[in-house]
C-alpha cells in the first residue's frame, strides 16, 4: 500500500520536523506518530510505533559515541 505523492511529501515534512524536534529537545515522535496514523488509517498502531522507532534509530546512528570523540573534561579527573 503506497500512498499518493502528496501524502508522501507531507510524511517527509513531518519526519523532518520530528527529526529537528528530536535533535533540539527530544519528543519528535509526538509529531511523527500522529502523522503516520493519519496517513495510514487502516494500519495497526503497532506499525506506526515501530516505524517511529526505526526513524529514531536512524536519526541517532550518526551521532558520536559517548566513549569516543572528544577527550574527557578536566572535571572528570577531580
């Protein structure tokens, strides 16, 4: 079940806004989950939650690991 182009563009916009919200303050799923449920009204809610989780995982994948990257601050040594 592939939606029309206009629905895909709106889902892409919702995913972009959700990603920005996740990057700034967290909670982007509050934007993406309702958009998915509106775009696919017949889909089970578990599918929308799984799709949101997959988007969140891919959004966090490029971030640096907390154990690698910048050296520890001096406060950690005191």
